[in-house]
């Protein structure tokens, strides 16, 4: 257990509404990541953070924003949800961010946008 | 453009036999490779990794082989057990200072081990 929780675990929302997903860690790790998992695509990086208030874009960042005001929390926001953002979202953490640093994943949030 | 590909979406194997999962990559900058295992409704869990300076890494029943010239890696599970039934993801990365360890994943291979 890497001390990562995600909330909510499941959410159904309507197109056009804002949605915020939360990732919380108890490990005091520096690096945090948001991925989405879709059939045939594996996991794709949305955004990542390398410190408090330090974030950058990943491979599929359009339509998403993130914030990290505390070490332990990394928020993913869909400003105006679309059906293409229906997916399973995973948060991950790593300590040093070095090449051989293993990433630990949270349990995921299943989001359905109607 | 998928930089990491797992061309077999599924694999069925008898308990006790060998499972071989394959992964190909296109980005020559990748120098560290990982395999993750994922059960339904759970997050991926780290299984085994290999650095580009090696061609083989072993951990119990799991062995990963890397062929840099072919840009190909494989995961061998011997012997396969019913508890190994899961989706396996190959991932690759290269070190970017101050940017962390961003992983690029393949599409996954679903393994079913039959008793």
C-alpha cells in the first residue's frame, strides 16, 4: 500500500459541467502524475507535478488543468466535461523522480460523462 | 503515434506453462523499461523493470528480456499461475532532469491462465 487515495472513486456527470478529481498521498513524495486509461491506449499522461505549485503538461492535456497547493494533494479539473473524457483516471506518485524510480498508482476514478 | 506497442491484446495459457508477453518501442531515447500488472478495479502495480544497459533481469517467476537493436522487450512468466490472470502493461521512460519519470505505456495485454 503506497498511501495513495483517489476521490471520488466513481462519478457520473453531464456534458459541460466542471469536474474535479482529487489525489491524496501520505508518503510525502515529490512527484505526482495523472493518467487516463482507455481501451487500446494503455495509460496516457495528462499532467504531472514536480513540486508544490510546479506542474507541467503531459501527452493528453487538452481540456484538463491541475493544481498542487500542498505536497499531499494533486487535483485534476475538467473545466467543461465532454463525452471524450469518459475514462478511468489514475494518480501516481514517485519519490525522487529518478530514472529507476518506481511509480505507485492509486486505485483509480471511473468517470462517465453523459 | 504510439511509441510503445503491445501487439497482442490477449493471451491464453495453461497453468504451469510459460507466458510470453511482447512489447515494441520506437523512441531510441528510452533507456528504462517497466512492466506493470493490473487487476480489474485496481491501479497498476509494478512488476519488474530493466535498464538499457542490461539485456535480462530476473525476479522469481518473472524475467524481462531487452533487445535494444530490435527495440523489443518481452516478459516471461514461468510457471504461469491462475493468479497471474490480469492485464499487463509495458512502459518506457528516459530521464529528464527535474521533470520526473514520465512513463509511456503500451496498450496492454490481457492474460488468462487456465487451470
